[in-house]
């Protein structure tokens, strides 16, 4: 019994000795992966807290803006139609349809041009088109009147004004009635009427010669007269225009549409940029400037026939 007690005491002593010699290992907690602890730096009291430098704003990536499509340049006219009228009178005799048109018919023609967006260029614009290939709207038409009848003022002028169109009158110089002269067999324009129309911007004037609207032995003067005679005549007409306060002409319409070599040289000498014949056709950018065609507009046409002439 005594030996057993000694044995128990010895075992207890050895156990206590082992426990006392074993180091205590502190337990550590496994960090939670779902939480990210933020480290806090100790601050020295009284030290200013440095503001974190702001990060520069990054410039937005340059995006290529959609380039607006530039509007296409309006198409220029390939050609210009020049219309030729003369006298206007109500209910003309059909046998005179070649030179006379009813004002109501003329009004229908102008309404057609307006409704179909035709542009009526000035003489200078036409000259620039012919000589320099200057652009004109696709639908361009020049409206001309030969001889200078008073009916151009009475009927054509207000109709053109109504529709916002322009026209060109080629009066015979010696037939212009000055200072209220009484009308002759044909009633021609007066100086006052011409001045009013020019000032309106609706009408401009060109030459139809001063006194060469006639013939010699069956041939038009401009085909047979000498160069000096033609130059003198044209200059006399320009002097009359200047006396009336009208600008110098840049165009002439040949009487009867006829001319000779001398007439072409005279036109150049006087300074005309363009000249009109009575040959039918269209005016193109490469047309000879002193031999431009025109299309005669007779009375009694249907609107369809007129449209075919214009087109």
C-alpha cells in the first residue's frame, strides 16, 4: 500500500513538471476574408493633416465627332433659254401671232415660270455664264423684248413685277419718244417709262441699234454697212442712253437677227459683251458670246407648247 501511494505521488509530480515546461501558445483568430481592415496611422497632436492631393481629372477620350455632311453644291445650269417677245395687245389678229401676243397669254407664261421656280438672270450674269462658265441656277431663262413697244411698259412690266421676274428690252434708239412726244404708227416707249422700269430693277435695256433697224436693197443694214457706220450708230444709241440716265448697254439684239463680220467687229469696238440673234437654240457656257440664239415666243401657243420652248 505504501509503495502504491509513493507511485501515485511520483506520477503526479512528473505530470505537473511536464505541464509547467510546456509554452503557452496564444490563440489567433482567422481573419474574415469578407472584411478588409483599414490601417489607421497614428497622428501627432498639433500636426496639420495633409489633404490628399486630388487626382487630376482625366480628360475624356477624344471621340471623333460625326462630321456633318456638307450640303452638296447646287447644280449649275447646263444651258440657258433666251425667250424673244415683241409686242403685246389684247386679242391680236392670228396673222400677227409671230410678233404680237395677248397680255393674258403672256401672264400665263410668266405664271408658269414662277410656279416652276425659273430664275431670270441679268444680262451681266448671262455674260459671266457664257464667258467665264459662272454658275447659274439649273432653271434659268432670259426674257427679252425687241423694238421697245409701249406695250412692254403697259402690260409686260406689271406682270413681271407681279411674279418677281426680270426682263430685258431692246428698243430702237431713234423710236424712243422723248419729252412726251406723241406716239406714231407704232406706240414706242417714252424716256420716262424707260427710266421708271430701269429704276425698278425689273427691266434693263440693251441696244437694238439707233437707226439701223432696216435694210438696204433687201439686206439688213448690219449685214452690208461699213464698220465705221455701224460703230457710229451704236455709239449714238449709247449716248442717248446716257442722256436718259441709263447705264451703258452690255448687249445688243441684232435687228432681224442678222449681222455681218463688220457688225461683230463693231460690237467689240463699242464694248458689248454679248449679242443675240434670232436663231433658235440654247445658250451654253461655250456659246459664241456675240452670236447667242433665242427662242421666239409666238401668240396662240398652248401652255404645253410654251413649256416645250422653255425646256
